[in-house]
C-alpha cells in the first residue's frame, strides 16, 4: 500500500483552505462570545436553581425530621391503643350477652322516654342525698316503733267502742248517735 505524500499543490490548496477557515473562525468569534455570554447567564440560573434545590432539600430534611417525630409519637399512641383495644374487646365479650338480652328493653325505654322525664329523673337524683338523710333521720325511727303502735291502736279502738256504748245509754244521746251513724253510712 502506497502512502500519499502531499505535493506542492496540496500545500497551496491547504493554505487556501486555511485562509478561508481562518476567515470563518474570525467570523465565528462574535458568535462564540455571544454563546459564552449565554452560557454565563445559564450558569448563573443553574447556580440559582441548585441553591433552590438545596433549600428545598433542607426544608424536606426538616419536614422529614418532624414527620419522624410524628411517626414516633404515633407509634407510642398505637402501642397504647393496642392495650385499650384489648381491654375493650374483653369488655365487649363480657357484655355482649347481657346487652343482647337487654336490647328490647333498652329500645322500649329509648322509644318511650321523654326529655321531661329525663329532666325529672336528674332532679330526683340531685335530691337523693337529702332524701336519704331525711329517711334515716325521720322515717326509719318511726318505722321501728310501728310494732308497738298496733296494740295501742287496738286498745284505743276498744276504749272508743266502750265510750260509744256508754254514750248510747245516756238519755237523748241515742238519737244523736243514730243520726251520726246514718250520716257516716251516707258518706
């Protein structure tokens, strides 16, 4: 294979092309300078964008840290709620049968209870301490003596009958006695 060796014509052609290319290069200098200016503007904008990305990244890191704290607190709450759920499940298991049995009664109570009745019940509950004290102080002592009152009442009735008979034997009181008896019968 033979290697081409440039001759004088090739050299002249290269020089002519070189001059054209030098002219082309010199004509391209303003365009290259304009491209450099645009590249500088793009570089400034890119730097600003990188700064903004860094700020967003730092904000995201802060949010991520706060979210991590929220997640930690949520995990604690979930752990506590697991215990509550277990207790509630046990309680519901225990109460299911009685509540199912009471459901018709509770439904009737809910359907027939009026707000005025609820207000009256609340008022009664408010008065229960005072009522309890009065019953213990006033009523219960009287109740303990009722066993001794019955014989006394019988004696009083016997005396009243005897007095009634004696009054009936007095002259003139018999008519008054009959009139009183007739009025009592009419009532």
